[in-house]
């Protein structure tokens, strides 16, 4: 099992590194940072906040490992395998149907929500544990999340403002934030981190699980952000959403709390759009 875990960890790192090299060789290092428009930024600008956030999270004490409930090995393996298959199927199907609405939302609700719920109904649940009750440890994620937010939205590595909600009323912006948060940030983090990553952690360990869940999380973005060249599209999402997934996965593994990954994911989805809309209210 150790050899398998090491192979998956190395393979995941090589996938991201190889994707970056492929983009450099094809002079395609400008990656899309939103599905709402075709604007691009240099791929390494997405890495700076992640690297800083990972470093701070590594320095801030993690939760104390809680007592956990281990289901029968076969049930755990079935859950992990079905969830990974559902994630891969979501990415493939979304790419085939074109990524538009309502297919995007319907496929997400079916494969990332309905399938897991049926699976858990038929098999025994896996506890994810609870954060350390000590207050100073419970608020440990504040530091890495704050560092990531600052670097992602302020300074040379900040994502450019998005005008997708320009001119919208405050009520429309609020409704948009709620919908996007529920369908994207909440559902995706529950599936890819709380459900998928947690189970593979029990089987393979922390980093192999993170490096398994992150490419699965990244791959489906080809369906909504792809340009038509599958190799370049995959490379682009692996160095973008795949790298973001490393940070999200580490936050979840280290602290076992949902709010840090929901804040980060929510900011990735709508942070700059909200800031732009608020800055242009009449």
C-alpha cells in the first residue's frame, strides 16, 4: 500500500508539473480564470497565493486527530471507488454535452449529490471527525485563509476584476452569490473534499488522496472553460484548479472544518465579481 500511495503522490505532482511544461512548450501559459469571459492571467499568478497559504497552514497547528469510525474495508473501498467514478463521469459527460446550462447543474446534482446519497444509503457511513475543541486551534485556519485571500485579491498576483455583474442591483448580486455558492462552492467541496478525499485518505493517506481528488476536481472545468484543444485545456485546468485543489485539500485534511474551504472556494467563484459590482454601485 505504501508503494501505491507514493506512486499516486508522485504521479499527481508530475501531472501538474508536466502540464505546466506542456503549456510553456506551446506558448499557452495564459490561463482562463473565469468561465464568464475569456480573460487570461499567467499561470504562475495562481500559484503564489496557494504556495503562501500552504506554508502558513503548515506552520499553524492542525486539529488533534479525533477518534474515527472505520467501516468495513470493503464498504470503504466501494464508497471511494464509486465516488471517484462519479467525479470522472461528471467531467467526461460535461465535456461531451458542452458544459452549458441546464446540463451543467443537472449533471452536478445527479452525479455529485444524488449518486453519493444513494451510495451512503446502501453502505455504512464514514465519519470525518471533528475539529479540536481548543479555541486557539479551531481558529487556526484563519491565518492561511486570510493570507490566500489577501494575495488572491490584492497585489500583483490578484485576479483581475470581473465585470460579469456590472450594473446589477444589490438584490441580484446577493441572489447570484447565494445560488453560485450553493451549487458550486458548497456542493463541490462536500463532494470532492468531505466525501471523496476523506475516504481516499483512509485508504492511501493524506497527500495521495489530495493528489487524487484535486485532478478530478480540476478536470470537469474543461467542460465550462475549454477552448477545444483537449490537451491544452486539461493542462490549463490542472495548473489552475488542480493547484487550487491542493490548497483546499490540505485545509480540509489539516483542520477538518468546512468553513475555510467554503470561504476560499466562494472567493474563487465570485470574489472579484462581487468586489467589482459593489465598487460600481451608483
